[in-house]
């Protein structure tokens, strides 16, 4: 027998259905709330960026610039969970089986804290470039005012104070829209002292040079195929007293072969580098590049009172008068022979510098260097050292290792002497953190191919061996 349609029955079913939907939604939202995991340094309580937590089924999580992870694996919520701790200089003690990790019970909307011991002398402050610097915190509803720059990766920093601002310049730059990004230099400006504090979390707000759509753009497109890299970046006065931002550029062809070097000058009106002149083009007749003003420059006044620019990476290999005219006139360049190796303060073994920079430090009243070791251990290109000298051309004293990596690269470290006051014992430096040239490591999400900032306290007793002479 056919059932009679009853409107009130259908209405009751509808009301029951719609009353059930919010309940389901609420339960789903509750289940989706991450567990907040904070990683801090034992003793100081400072947040520690770039610490990996890895589960027994190989799920990987990394702390953001605030030292935070938003843990959201539903299969492990409410379950006792082991996390391996991998921290590149930050660790927890080994257990009886040799594992370094912690056992936690993640629960939705709960906060858990992990304390790690710092085993390196340098203190990690955080990432300066790339996307998602506060991504984990933002998943938890924090740091929501942080503005994403639209850049995911930046290679090798150059810095210069020019016309009252700090100018920043990077090499190859990764974007989100395609695997091939920008290959002719990206740039930004900040105040000369851009950070209010030197404790994490840090927030460096970069004002990028952009295109009409507001996207960071190339600033050093030079004639010829292949990428353009700019180095030896500084501001010099010309004969009229005008500040001129300059650099040396190199053109690259696969795999990483330099085939042309030249000089370029910043056009303040168009905010672009323009070629000044070609110094060398590779050919059968000229297979080897001549000395060029490359690397990280440093200003120096000799005993006679003459101002020079020293170029080196890390130790000086060339100098020229500290003027725009002296910089562009290769007849005024003088080639310098740098110290081939330094001595380790720990074991007296030679340490060969590969890349890095020097700076005068008024607190130490010495020249200081932070450099990457050539074929170091445990990481081939990830071991960083500190040393001092009375003269920028040496001799350089014993070196102390300040930073180490676990099968990862940290190259082209750059000291930032302008960031701190003259009476401050704090030395700030950054470098490029990348999987390149390491032994097939897993790339670190968000951090790979980006700039990371470190702090070195020059009154740390661990540096005494480098300061003894």
C-alpha cells in the first residue's frame, strides 16, 4: 500500500539533518586542531628555528622562525610518539640505544615544549629569506600579520650601505610559479640597522624592487646567455662626491662555468644595474680570468692614511683606491696574496678557507673573519670558523670552529658589521643554507636555498683561543 506523504515528517527529518551538520563540523574542526610543539634552547629559553622532528614512520616537521611546529597527524594524536631530534648544532642527549629524541603525547590544541642543548658556539637567530618563515605559527593563529614576500629561495647575499639605506642583493632566486625562477639578481632595501633585537624570533622586513604587479624582479640583466651574478658590491664616492653603487658581474653557462666578467653600476633612477665595461671574455686566447674586484669588500685605511677597498672571499685578494674612479680603473688595482690556510686552535691542523668575509670589529679592536672550510668534516662545505688579525692582510691567528652542519652546505658567509653598535660584543653573520654539494641529503622544506642569520658573542670564553694573539 502506498504511503501517504506527511509534510511534518519530512520537516522533522530535515531539522534533524541540519542540526546534525553543525555537530559534525564542530567535531571535525576540533579534531583538526594541531598540537603546538615549541623547541627552545636550554638555559636561555630562546626559540630555536631549523630543528627537525621525525617520527618512526618518517614524517618530518621543522620549527619555523618562532621555534614552533603545528603537529597535525591524526594517526598520532593522543598516542605516545617518539620524535628524533635533528638540529644542526642543537640536540638532546642520547638514550641507551644511541637515539637522540623525545617521547611526547600530542593532543589537539595542547602545547608541548622540548628543550635542546646548543653544541655550537654561534647562536641561530632565524631565516632571513624565503616563504613560510612563520608558517607553523600561522597554522596556530599566530604571526598573522607577517607579510609573505613572494620569494621562496635566495642564493648568496651581498650587502652595501648606499644613500642612507642598506641595499641587499641575491643571486639565483626561487619563485612559486615555476621551477625556473629569477637568474639576474634580486634586490631589496632596509634601514642600515634593520633588526631591533638579536634574539629569536627575528623578522627582517625587506622592501624588494618589484615589477608592475608587485613581484620581485631581476635587477642585473646583462647581455649574453645564462645567469648573471653580481659580486664585490659596495657604494663609493665619485670625484663630485656622489655615492655610486657598483659591482662586478659574471655570466655563467652550464654547468657552472664563468665565460665573462665585467663591471656594472647601479642606476638610481631605474633601480637597475647597467654594464660599465667588459673585463674578460673566455676564449682560446684568454682561457683564464684576470684578477677582478669580486667577493665581499671591506674598507681599510693604511698607515699612510690612504683609503682602500679590499676584495676577497674570504681573505683579501685585490685592492683598489676607495673611489669610484679608482674602482673602475684596472691599472690602479693591486693583487694581494692571501694566507692559504689557518691553524685550528683545537688540534693545530691546517684549516683551508673557501668562502667568507672579513670586517673590522671595534669591540675587539681587531679584524675578524668568518669563513667556510674547504672540504671540512662532518659537512664538506658546511663547517664555519672564526679568526682574528691585527691587519686585514694577516697574518691570521688560530681559528675556532663556530658552526657545523650534518651533511648540509652553508656557504658564502657574510659578516654584518653595520648591524651592531661599536661598543657591542655581538657579531652578526649570515650564509646560504643549501643541499647543494652535500652527499644527497633530504632538502629541508622552506629553509633550503635560503639565508640564515647567526649571532656570535665575542665575549664567549669558547672564542678565547682565537683571541689569544
